[in-house]
C-alpha cells in the first residue's frame, strides 16, 4: 500500500521448527506486554515457536537457538521467557559472556516486573551483587540467577531453563560445565541467542549447534535466523530489511547507515548487519579439488588495474614471499605469488614491484623482517605506506580468504608451488579467541606462499571501491 511504513522481514530467512499444536508463547507475550512494552510481531511469532508444547505439556524444543543481527532486540525474547519462567515456578540460569550483559539483563527483568505492577519484597526479592544477581519469586518457587560464563560456573546446581546469551562466544569448556545443569529437570529447556561468530569469536558451540539442527542431526531442537546466504553488499538497503526484523520500528535506516564502513563487502558489516555465516572447510584444510576449482587462465589485467601486495616473512623456512591480488571486473579476485626468496638475499628485489604505479596497497607480516622492509621502502622512496597487520587482522584475512575461496570469489592460474602449499595445509590456532592461521602438513612445503596471497587478497577485498570522477561542462 502506498505510504505504508516499511518494516523488516518478520519471519526468519532460515528456520527449523518442529510441528506443534499448542504453545505457552502467547502467555509469555501477554505477561510481557503488561509492563507497557509491546512485543513486535516477529518476537511474538518467535515466542510461539520457542515455547511450543506437546500433548503432555513438555517443551517441543528442548533446545532452541536463534541468530539475528545486532540491535534488533533478539535478547528481549530471553527476557520474556525468563519472566514467564519466574512466575511459573521454574528455575532459570541466565548466562552471558560479559558481566555487563548479565547484569543488564537482571536490571531489565527487575524494571519490567515493576512496570507490571509487582512490588519488590512483596511479590519478589532480588540480590544486587554485580555478576551474581538473583531474583526470587515470593508468590511461588520461581528463581532466576544471572551469571557470567566460566569453565566451572553452574556445576552442582540444578535448573529448568539454561539461557546462553551472546552465544557466539560460548565455548566447549563452558558447555561442559553448564549442559548438565538442566538434566534433572522434568521439563528442561536450553536457549542460545547471538549473532554469527566473527573471525575472532571464541566460541564454536553455537556454530556447531546450528549446523546440527539444519542438517537434522539434532533431536528435539529448533533454530531460526535472519541472514544472507553469502557475502553481500552491506550497503544494499533491501538486504537490511530482509535481515533485520526490527528495522522500521526500533531500528532506523539512518542508524544502520551511520555504523557501516566504506567497504560494502566488509566481512564484519556482513556478519553484524546482514547476519552472514562464514563458511569454513569441514576438514579445516583446503583440498586439492577446492584449489583446482578456482583455477583459471591468467587474465589480462585492465589498464586501470589496482594491485595489492602481500609480503610474508616466514620464521620456519627463513624465506620471504611476495604475492599480488587484483579485483577483476567480474568482482572476483585474482591472486598470484610473485616470488619466494631467502631472507639472506635482502629486500632490494622487492622494491621495484612496490614502486609500480598500479600498486595501491602493501601488507607486510612477520616480526623477523617487516620493520626492516618498511624502513627500506621509505629509504627507497616507495609512496605506499605499508599495513602492519594485527593478530586480529591476520585472523580476519585468513577467514575471509577461506570463505571467498569456497564461495567462488577467488581465482588463480595454478602455480605448482602455491598449489602444493594450499592443498597441504591445516589450521593452526592463533590469538586467544579461536582464530586460525596456516600450517603446512607436508615437509618442505613453504606455507608463506599461502600466507602471502591471503594478505594480498585481504587488502584487495577490503579496499575502498575506486570510482572515476565524471566531468561535466
């Protein structure tokens, strides 16, 4: 209808919901709305699915997870579920990755109870110890404990409902400590809520759960998400409405536009705003078939080609590798190793490539040589200032490279040495939050060949699009 206010998609783009005829979700929504707040349509529909029951009154979904881009109100569903549980004699353990998140959830529940007309110390009592908050329902036996997740938290305690907020950070050690806290309940339920993991997220449980539910490997479980299927243009307004159910209500186009970076294909913006899930090799390695699928005849580069260079100093081999990447007119990125030499040969051979006027970015990694090369570049008059990537940036580069390789966004000319390195590699953990680098599983293969093209590809993929100026007279 003309003039009708546009709002985001109210149903998930992907879901796996068990069939049901009855639900307690409507009760939870009515209870929540007594506070003066109003659940949105998508939140109401989600509560019906989350709180569906069978003919015996047991939860259809003993586990339920959902992934929604940030600032849409996805955690509000956890609040609705927790308040219903509190007033229906259930014991709830509400956990979060950060203490500030669990404390904020406690404050929100207390505030909503007050707006519903319930009085502290008459209807409920609460403990305000930061990181150890507690709400007890005085009209019955309901309890909510709010905790920051640890590898030991929850052991020895029993609950009916386990809530995992910020689930993208939920790791296997924490799961081992928490998953048994609901096993003694006659009607247990575990809820996981978050955004897709980024390259530096510390958790794997959320990702594994999603894959298991969607593949049918998880029983008595449900899943819902708002997402795009692959890396997309994060500046596309139509995609905002497809993946953000609260856009047009509590979230505005102006807010979304202000938070996005200049690169429309930014991996972080795709994850945080479009809900994309990064695709990883299930073997945690690049197979020969994966690599050969990306092989093409070396393309003729356009006259206005923008070249990005990656340099990797390998500690193990004592070599330094120079690689290049160019974004082609079709949008995919062509990668190539230029040369690999011993560090003992010095850096003079690298400088002529860096002075090429088509070079628009240079990334150098490796503590055993990057600063020396940066100084040599400056002394030689190289105009480009090199990027010295942080650990998180290296993690992002590797994740993006693998994601784009499997997604068809990378091509190469089949260099034998690079193929040997790429098809005989595995992930090695780097950083402290689950990121990965590359490691060779073949003796004599120099992994810096793969690391260098990964860095060059990262620069090309994240570079600001160059738009020629138009002259008018």
